């Protein structure tokens, strides 16, 4: 497993569960979305106040479910940017068990730079590349 330099702690809620008493598969995408937003806010790339200033839109998501997640289980979401192209970036996520560090689910997403005010794609700005590169320990 490749290292995550950013993790987001998350509490499993009762409402996240399905009738089998584990986290419903649809909730995982919400977990990744929440962690992705926190990552951008931590880097100062999004202030969390105006959705129209987010600057990214989801183009593609793949999720692999490895082990069930239960109510009360202590988890965290790892977030990493693997690659930045001209207008897109590839992000990786993992739901990790805090006690064992086991991967419970993984996800890959392609995010596209997007101007919500004008409804069009945009180039990923250099200051985004610099801030993401600093946390990821590489140059984009």
C-alpha cells in the first residue's frame, strides 16, 4: 500500500448502515467526498463557504470494497493525489482501520478542474500544483 500523507478521521454513523449492519456501499463515496473536501480545505485550496468556488468536478470514480465496516469501528480516510495533468488530477483514497491500518476499501477518482460560475473546464492552477506537491512530496 502506498503511503497517505493526509488522513481524515471519520466516525461511522448509525445512518450509514444497511440491513446487514455494515456500512452501505453507497456511503463510501460520501466518505471519500468528505475527505477530499477536507484535504482541499487543509491545503487552503477551498474555503468551504461557496460550492461554486470548489474548482473541481468528479469525472470518474472506482471503488473496491475489501472488508465490511461496522458501527463503532474507528476509521480514517487516506487521501492522495497521484498525478496532475493539464485539466485533471488522479486521486486515490482508502478507508483504513485505525487499530490495524488494514485497508477496508479503496477508491480512485479522476477530478477535472472546473469553473462552476461559467460551467466549463479549467486548467489546474500552478498554485494548486505547488500546494498539492508540498503535501505529496513531489513536483506536479
